[in-house]
C-alpha cells in the first residue's frame, strides 16, 4: 500500500489500483451488530411507516434527528481510532468548502437530471402505448405506479409550516452528515477490508463493497416503494464511487443534504400554494 495513513476509511483514488490488504477500522462483531441494527430499521421503516406518519411532524423530525445521531454514536464508538476516522472522512484530500459545495450541488443536479430523464422516458412510453386522452390525463399517476413509487408517503412526511421546514433542515443536515459517515465512511471501509482479507482483488473488492453497502442503504427507504428504494440505492452507489474518488465525504454530504432538503422545500412550497 502506498497510503501514508493506513487506517484511512476512504482510500484515495490511487489506492484503488494498489495491491494490498486493508485493515478493518472496527471489530467485525461490531460491524455485524451495526448491519443487524440497520436491517431492523429497514424492516420497521417498511412495515411501520403508517404509525410513524401518524405522529406530529415536529415530534417525528425530532425523533429522526435524535435516532440518527445516536446511531452514528454507536457506530463511531466501535471504531479503533476515532480521531483518525473523522480526519480522513472530512479532511483528507480536502478542498476549500466553496469547491466542496459546488461539487456536492453538481452531484445533486446530475442525480436530479438522471431521475427526470427516467420519468420522461416512462411517460413517453406510456403515451405511445396509450395515446387516448383519458390515459394521458392521469399520466403522472401511471408513471408513479409503474415505477413503484409511493409519493403519498413522501408527501405525508414533508413540512407544511415554516417551523416544520426549519426542523426539516435539521433532519436533512443530520441525514447528510450521519448517514454518509455510517454508510460511506464506516461500512464501505469495513466492506473493502472484509473482501480484501477474503482474497478478492482490489477492483473486485471495491465493486462488491459499493454494491453491498448501496443495497443496504436503499433498503432503508422501502417505505417510499420499491422504485424509491432502488433510486436511493443508486444514489448510494454514486455517493460511494465519488467518496472514494474524492478521498473524503464532504461533497457527498452536501449532495445528500441538498437532496433531502430540496425535496422537502419543494413539497412545502407546493402545499403553501395549494393552501391559498
């Protein structure tokens, strides 16, 4: 390994071409416990989202913020060198924050364009198959159904007041910071180490690690429908690739936070417009 920081959770891009074995940054039993905990959250989110929706939004948002920070605390508690962990996830290969924000917003814009393209293609196919005006009238609902999205679920948790939007900002920043550290900072590095120790080549270990962690990330959003979970999983895959490429999490934290916040802002503005 040519890495000057052998314990780095996010190897610089050059390390992806180097041969060697990455050491784990936490005990394997700790990683299994984290994965089991995330799997439990995935099941609860899928089957218990109706009960969650029934909660008042401020209570729901506050609970989400607290829960995600506690989860990050549990993850970081098992890391061997916590100071080094945060140094590498936030400061290694760092650029000025302005550039990191531009990077993050560019990533978000690319994801948005990609999703819009998929929706447009789906709508075009439906129009060609069913040119009847009666089918075109409810085209959006058909696309949502075909892509297995649950927009009603997403809309039901979106902010509707200024105070809720403020809390939603906290939810978005928390999700961007904590989830990126959990999935792309901790689990991705542990997966890279596991497959490397198992004898996989550096490239194959990287592919497997990105795939496995992205699937787990997407599964936590099954309450948005299968299509929503797949889209989030693809986002996770892109974030993992870019985090490895950049050597830190700063840009993907920005992209993740922007994604969550702007979805809530869009739904908030739409609700305000309909309420007039």
